[in-house]
C-alpha cells in the first residue's frame, strides 16, 4: 500500500505541475522520480518539506508575472522547469531520503534520536531551506523597487544580475527558510514519537535553523553567482541576457558555472554546514 500511494501522490504532483506549466515534459519526469524517492520514506516530514518547496515556489513564480516578463529575457510562463532544474534542487534531497529510509526506516523512535538519522534530516532541511530561500529571493527580489547591488562590490546592477541582492530578496530568503522549518516542525509534531523534540524551545530552534539556512544559502548562491557565473547585459533590450552580440557587456563574473550548477553547489554546501552545526548542537 505504501508503494501504491507513493506512486499516486507523485503522479498527481507531476500532473499538477505539468498542467500549471510549472514543469516541462522532462521536468515532470524528473519530478516524478524525485517524488517517489522522497515520499517513500516512512517519515512524512521528508514529503511535507518537498511539497511545501514545490507549491510555494510554483506559486511565487507566477506572482507579478507580467513584471517579471519585462525584466527577464528567458522568462517562461509558470516556470516550465526542466529536468536539470529539478535535479539541481531535488537530487541530493531525494538521495538523502532514500538513504535515510534504507538505514533508519520505520517509526520505532523519533528520527532525531539517532545521530546518523538526525544528521541526514538536518542536511535535508538545510538543502531545502536553501532552495526555498533562494527561490523566494529570486522570485520576489526581482520586484524590489530599487536596483539590486552586487554582493561582492555593493555597486548597483540591473535586475536579474547573478549575485545581485536586494533588501526584499534577503528578507524573502529568510521567509523561505522559515516556511520550510515551520512545515517540518508541524510534521514532526504530529508524531507521538517526537514529543521531546517538539516543545516550544525545540520548535523555535528548528525553525531558526531553517531560517538561517535559507538566508545563508542564498548568500552563498549570490556569492557564487557574482564570481563564477557570468552576467551579460544587453544595452538594446535593457535586460540581462545569455546571448553575446555587439550590444552586450559583461557586468560581473566568469563563465565557469551555470545557474543550475550554482544552485546545486550552494544547497549542498549549506546542507552540509547545517548538518554539522546541528550535530554539535544536539550532541
């Protein structure tokens, strides 16, 4: 039965994403495998965090769509995320959920009791807090009234510049992590096995950890974006572009990583830092 409803939920997820244009065809296929790999875990917190990340990110992508269309050269209605985009955010989280189920499957005790289980959980939490924080920062930060400032020089740059940060974007990254932490604590709180970890102080701690991870991960993403990811500006279109022509100038960065690779690295690094930090806190 567990396998059946795992497939059903994953299928409904990708059908929703494809119908709402949040996912492309390849993105829907990738999301299905990510859903199955994550939802199969006996602990619902893994599935809850994934679903919160997906639905909030999809909703924000459509927020102020007309404004974003004017600012972004490669704007796609609904997002239409590809398999590469899906896996740059969800691949490591999916693997962690599978590993956790293999070694710590079953709900005999709270998943925070065992050190190894706890490490995987907080790494998972840090990864999705980063992904959600960065998504919120990207989708809302571009709507900031003032121009963003490059994180390395603090000079004003055009909206959409890799490594550009705004007050609204930074606040959004904290809120994105906060939502992930809140959803995780609610899910854990519904389990009678985790009562000792769902008191007021413990709940505040987990939410705080996720909020900081969202903010810190977004900063890492911006730092990488400003340095190892190139940003070209088309002076004719007045937009950041991936094209090279006589109208484009390079604003910042070197062409070493693309946006998906930056997302992957920043979430992985933040996830590891979150896990090791929490290991020290809980040990």
